[in-house]
C-alpha cells in the first residue's frame, strides 16, 4: 500500500505497508540495529516494518533518497530506540512522525510542519467486553468507545508520553482533545473496510 488519499489536516501524510522493502535492514542506523537485534523475531519483524514504512513515506513526501532519511526515536529516559519517532533529512529538514500497527499492517504518518503528531489504528468497532474495558478506563458510557480510544491513544502519542501518561487525562472536546492544557485537533478516517485511523495533531511548540 502507498500514501493514503484521506482527508487529513494540511501537511499530514499517511502510508501503510504489510511488508518491508528488500533493503530495509541495511537502512537501519546503528541504534536501530541494536534494538532490532535485541528483540524477539516477531517484534523485530514488526520494528523493521514500521521503520521502513516511515522511510518510504518520507521518500514519497520529500523525494529524498532513502539512504539520507534517518528515523530517530530515542527515549528521553533511557536513550533506547522506543521513543516518539522523528524523521530527519540530510539537508537538516525534520518532520514529526508516528506509527501504529493493526494485524500485519504498519501505518505511518508524518507532518511536514513538524508539529506534535500521533496516530492510532484499530478495528472500527469493539466487542462488548472491549468496549466495557475502554469505558472503565476513559469513563463511560461512551457513544463510540472505539473512536474515543483511538482519539485518546493518538493524543497520548502526540504528547510524546504514550501510555506512560494516564489516558484518563485526555479530555474530548469539540473537534479534538485536550491534555494537560494542550489542544489537539483529531480526525477519524476509514483506512480500509472495518479499520479506522485517528490522527491527533497539536500546535508547534513555541
């Protein structure tokens, strides 16, 4: 799959893939390769797919050679490559990025304006037990628990702390969400039949 023709906030681009390219492993930075080598085979394959999907999207958006596209995701606490991803080009250009996985699919997003960005992909609807679990966490009843959870998780990714931040702090407001005083625009789009994508974007810091 390639870049998705979805109605998204201006400057946001999304792409999805179910397999990495032949050169995916060679494109990893030393830090990425360390994480890849430390993972179980299944998690390593998912990691490689995600990083290649991000690089392929950056290539599609900017035209930069794949070899010049760097993905950095250093954790602010331990330095390992499991933090919020960013795309960096050889010319110094930077783009915020986000990844989500559903089944065997990796979905990547970048914002050319380098604004806080988070995405979440999930089934369009939840089972009764799943919906009850979401309502227990976010507070219910909710009109659409699946959509509410996608919005919350996308917001937490845009914030940069992910599920290290208690999701009950996410407040749903008209047109988006609010977290710790910051407002995020959130859109929810059909990615493919039965699968939906939430995109949360904040304002550029400063």
